[in-house]
């Protein structure tokens, strides 16, 4: 008889407002994935564990706020949970950077399974201050980390995801510096929120979070999608999950303008321009990083050349984006 792994809760860095509590996460068996492990065999084992996760389904969890108020939530058939509640004055409970610190736990203290961390799992919700100048919504793949989504049959994506540890992945040059400038804004002391949105599955959440922290990117909500949505056949009229998430952010902060950052490898140009048309005057600028794919580059260049409503730049380096952001008064 195999010994069962202990239980854990992985809460995803989420976002909310002074009155809107919004937190997502997943209850899973703890298979002790070490993101700093080296060696090809251990990397493959970790990758297997990430994608062959054992979820804890249909179980009640507690989400305890700093003022000791508790929100109850139940996981679904895949172990995911999503909590949305109305509160008052959540901003009073945040730290200087606007993060609301929460403790997640299993409700049933008599559960017949070992639970790691003494049944205390950290969770955080970003609640931007009313004084921030703007927000930033950024793609991850080939925007801040070289992934290879434009490669033939996406073979580079497979190599980078399965055969490279997060500690060995190299961020695109100047990206972290640019994001810190945007985070600080033109005043140099703002805490402008940064949202990281990707088509990657939630199974890669800890991997990407580790990469962002290791490479000194500003901390921000990380928004991915479930594995079952990747293989689900979409209707022709249905928008990509990434686009839906960006629209959710814009609706959550109706008074806040945004800068959108992506790459020319997939569909960021189409998604971002459609969003800019849907939310007129709220998108300050669109920056797309060039990828090594001539046909995709020419296509995006044609789209941007014909689009005049919002400043939209196809850049070859972070310096080009920094220069434009500085000229536009977004950064110092």
C-alpha cells in the first residue's frame, strides 16, 4: 500500500479592491517539488509532478483575514477554488505595497490526512492604492522570459518547460528593470500594480512565481488557466482566456488606465487592439516585443501601422520601450 502524500493549499497571487475580495487557488497533495533541483532526471520528475497533480476535490477551506474574519470556500472537482466576497475597508488591512495577507487552511481539523505547514498556507490579494498612476498588464511567454512560442511545432516551448529549471531560465534583457520603472512610475515612489497574464496552465504557477522572484521582477498577481480549458474546444465567438482575464482586470478597476505589454509571436496584437477599442482612452500604450519569426513580425507591423488610436510599438529591446515610456511621462 502506497503512503499518501500530505495535503497542501496553493493560493494564487490574486487581486481585488477596497470592497471586493477575490482569491483563487488549489488544494493539492504535497509532492514536495523542489524548484531548485538540478539534473535532467530530477527536472523531468518535477515536471511530471507538476502536471500529474493529485487534487483535493469538494473540500471546505477557511480564508482568514488579518482582522480574523473568515471566508469559507469549497474546492471543485479539480481542486480549484475561487472566492468572491463583498467587504468594507479592505485597504486598511494591506501592507505598504497594497498586499492583503491571508491565511488559508482546511476547515476540518480532524481530517484523516497529514497537512503540511501546520495547516497554515499563505495567500495574498493585491489591492492597489487609489494614488497609483496606472496599471500594467503583461504577458509572460516571450515577453519577459524566452519560451519559443513562435518556434516550429513549439519545440522550444517543450524544451524550455520540461528540460530547464526555473532557476536556469534567463529573463529577456532589461525586462525586470523596465517593469520596476513602471511600478515606481514618474514619481519614483508609486506602487503601480503589475499583472502577469499567460496562456500557461496553473500547473506552472509555482514555476513562474519562482522565476519572477528569482529574477527580481515586481511582485504582482499571476493569472493563468486550467489544464482542462486548454484542451476544451472553443466556439468561434469565444474569446481566449487571457483576453477574458484582462477584461476582468479592466472592469475591476474602472478608474484606472493601463499599459499592455506582450510579444509579436502569438495573438497579443489582435487581443490588445480589440481591448483598446473596447475600453477607449483607458489603454495608455501597447508594447510588443519582437520575436524571431519574419512572417509574424510583418503581420504585426502591418496591424500596428494601420492602428492610430493608441500608441502601439513593436520593439526590439527593453531600451526602446523605456525610451518611449520616459518620453510619454510614464516613468522617470
